[in-house]
C-alpha cells in the first residue's frame, strides 16, 4: 500500500519528493483525479473523519435478491493493453526505458532461467550448437539473450528490436562482447522483417511477455514468426518460452478501500488498471488463482491476418482463511501509514473485492518455468513483472468466506503487432 501512496503523493504534491518504483510502467493511481480531502494526507496520512461511516454506507447493495437471501452484485472492467503504459509509438506499442530494461536483466527469477534454457536447447542438438540459427525477438538495448546464445556456440543469431535507440545500444553491446561476426541486429518490428537470404531460425527466443501475458504483442509476433521466420514452428523446442499463461484471482486492494468517493473517483482511471509490484502487500488475493490465458506457441495454428478472440468463464470461491490473513496484513499496512481505526478498516478491506488480479507465468521448456508470483497459490514474491488489477467497481464490493465470484474473460488480440489487444472482464459476486 505504501508504495502506491508514495506514487499518489508524487502526482499530487511532488515537492515532497516521493518517487514511483517503476517510471516506465505508469501505475494507474498516477492518473486518478484527486479531490480535496477533509484533512491533509501529509500530516500523518490521515483520512476524512467520517471514513468508517463512508465505508459502511457505500459498500454496493445487492443488485438482485433471491428467495434464499442470496445477493448478486455485478462487476466489470475493460481496457486496452497500453492503457496506463508508456508507448513506443503514440497509442500503439508498449515501450521501456533504461530502468525497466535493467530491472528485466537483473530479475533473478527470470534471466538465469532463460540463460539455462538457451544453453540447454543449444546443447541438445546432435550436430552441436554450431549448427543452430537463433532468432531473438525483442532483443533490447543489451542484446542479452543473443549474446548468451553466441557465447554458447550458436552458428548465427538474428536479434530484432523495434526501438531505434535500443538497437543502437544493442549493436554497441554486441561489438563490446566480440560477437559482431555471429550476431546481426535488425531494426524494426519482426513482422516487417525478412531474415537475410530468407533463412529460417532453428529456434526463437521471445521474451515479449507482458504482465498480462499477451499485452506486448506476443501473439501477433509469434504468429508471424511461425509463418515466415522459424523452420519447425509446430515443434515445441522451436520456442523459448514454449508457452505463456496469464493467471488470475479475485483480489482486495487497500487503497481502494481507503480512498472512496467523493475524495477519489476511481472511474477517472477510464479502464487503466492499477499495476502492483508483485511484493506489494496492498493487494491480497481472495482465492487460489486459475489460468486465464494459455498460449502455446507450437499450437497456435497457421492463420494470419485476423484478430484472435478468446473467452474463458471461471468461478472463484472466497477463501475464509485467506480473508482472515489478509485482514492482518492490511492492518499492518494501515498502521504503517498512520491510518485511523486501522483494525476496523483492515477487516472491511479484507472482506471486499476490487477486481480480478492478473499476472504472467512462462514455461520455458519441460523443466524450467518462471513465475512472477508464487505458484500455485499466487502469493507475493520479487519480480520485474507487475500484477495488474482492473478496478471492477467504483467502490469495493463486500464479500465473505464461501461467496462465489463468477467472471467471463474476453480478450481480443489483433493480428497487427501495432494494434493493442483489448480486454474485458464481466461477472458477478454472489453472497450467500
């Protein structure tokens, strides 16, 4: 919670010097329209004197009531992949700054696993690494995975990068590493590039996975690479990773409960989800996660030129034990923030849903997997990826143990890499 409060204070009162933990992936709280509170946030981080009353009064009432006293409340959210993020071209494609690239390379749950998988793949070939042509999609300013492949003995590496600034730095990195004769940096979107002499790669490295797995154009990119750039696209060993997933679970959000209308109008986010560091205790899950997206590169088929639409219906049951544990964690957060009546507010927050939290999982090969949150329970851990939370109600919806949350996920992933995917989640909370 506190990291999000720091972002909020940076936006509203930058003179106090708080800074956001990740300047490239803009947290949606940064663009909330801030209305004056009855007391100042800067003196002990206090909240309106009537906060407890507001919480009780403004929890949504049931949309419908059945004869068995069950109540149903509808929830929904929709957004585009680039909402709340920096883009390489206006309204087209997610971009990254140096700090973000450094976080990726420095992610100990990510980079060493890719290195192991790349070396393992090269060494698995009967004719040896020197027989292999490697394609690195989205090589970044350090050409890090391309250099790993070259060091491991690859015959040739083609590394593609859309950002001209990153390409320039990648060429410098390759020269410094001494692999100019093995690695060729190609500038542009891979969908616009043909490899020299129309060669095809033996396998492709594609770490273009968003915090919602498909949000950085991976589906359009891989679909095109299957058709034109990779020798055996139906072979799982032609891809690192070979599959990516988005996991999801209903979640409670501490600040959504702390700042309610009229102080904050969460609809001002206009669909942009809140993005959390995966260690941020301000977001807590209400149940174990389920798979929302499951993209297996070798099984994507050979279609081109059309938008891929996907849907999935899932039902989650609120875990009463998680609710109890979440109340303790929220209480600690509120106490650190000097929030009045922290214990009462923590119980209210723990017994609420703000939206469906989403985060990625990468299956590199048969033995190596990368999880941005702990698997399978979804608990917190260090990762450069973020947890995405679309706010699905202007104010949190009250829940308790054994309540059911049913949601329909609808994802549209265009065939063009420069057209951002769109996401929509609709559902209901059934309290019994």
